[in-house]
């Protein structure tokens, strides 16, 4: 990580200096005629100054990548938004396509290393909790809902759809609560109970979030120590499971539909899952392949034979 940031810092300083010292020459090399506007050289030199300042920031970040992750984040955002802006300008004929060659080394080259540095910083901020095996029986008996009933008591009475969320700020978890609100009446008519488990320290907080989405027929269970997650073998996610391209696209769409993104509450790397539990055993299981998975929980809980 340090080598990548040093490389990025030196590259930006050199490229920014070339733009600032020889704006006309670099513009011509990229197929732009400075004569097209008198402001081109001045604007190009100003952009070079910004690029060079980024380089100084990367050199600072190289000393401690995990601590200086905001610099890397700002850099990555620029390297994502920059190509989008260029494509828009080129399509409208405001910039020549020949300038796009700079995107390869100025932007695309850094997407993966910068993303991995941010991944490392996030993991460093949330160290892996100790993994201790626990039986499903112990987890069911050890966890109580907001009414004081153990999960074992709930699942002994009838089949229960047990939904284990990620942290309550996750936009996909909010989407899941919205789905459950739509299906809760049908699930009740089918004789299936609902228990929603989260990483929050208080079941009241989970209930408050669920009620915002209209979930009224569920038991709420706080599991900050991940007892049930471990018993049901729900792992922490990999980079692609949590931040892969499909997750990014789906996350933006879900957030834009009104679910938004909330404050991180719990382990941000925990993967979710859904299970039908009855009398101390798992009847059916769904373990998410990515954070963006959206199983039809109604069909999962009440399969048609």
C-alpha cells in the first residue's frame, strides 16, 4: 500500500508539474488546440496545480495508509467522477476523445489499489472479533426478544422465519424490512412467525427501525456478540461480497428509492441470512452470496410444493 501511494504521489506531482509548466505543449500532445480558447492554457495549468497537490496528499498518506484513509477516499472519488465527467463532455463535443488516453493512467490504474487500501483501513477500524464456536441450541436459549422470550421458546411454538440483518444502517437491510412489511400478513396467515435479529445492542432500537418500515408483527432480537450468526455459520463478507460492482450499483439504486444509508451500528462486514427454524433445528437456510442479494422471503418461508 505504501509503495502504491508513493508511486501515486510522484506520478501526480510530475504530471501536475508538466501541465503547469508546459500547458500548451501537453494540450497539443492530447489533441487539443489551445487556440480554441484563450483560457485553455490557464485552466489546464490550474488543473495541473490541483493534480500536483493530490500528489502531496498521497505521499503523506503513504506514511500510514490506514490512518490517512480520507485522503485515499477523496482521491478515489476523483478518479471515479473524473472519467464520468470526461465522457459526458466528449459525447457533447466539448472535449476531444483523444484526451481520454489520460484516464488510463490518471484514473483507471488506481481504482483497484485505492479500493484495497480503503478496504484495509475499514478492516483495521473493525478488527475481526474472536471466533468461538457455539451450538444452535445455546444460541437459541441465550438470546431473548424484546418481550423477554427466548428464541427457543418462539421456535418451539411454530416455524419462525429468522432474518439476520447486517448492521442497521445498511440500505439493503432497510430494503429487507420493507419487504417483510409487505409479506407479514401473509406469513401470519400461513402460520409462520417472524424474528428479526440484528447487531444492535438494544432490541428497542431494532424495533424502532422496523416500525419505520411498517413491520409490526415480528419479534426483535439484539445479538451484538453474533451468537446466532456464528451458530448459523454466517461469515464476514469478502471485498467483492460487500463492495463488488453489483453491490455498488444495487446499493445506489436501493438508496435512491428512499431507503438511504444510516449510521453503522455493529460489524459492517457481517453477512446476512434467512432461516426457517423450528424446534431447535434449521428447516431451510439462505446465506447471502453478496450483501445485495434479495431473496423472496415469502416464497422461502412458504414454498409451494
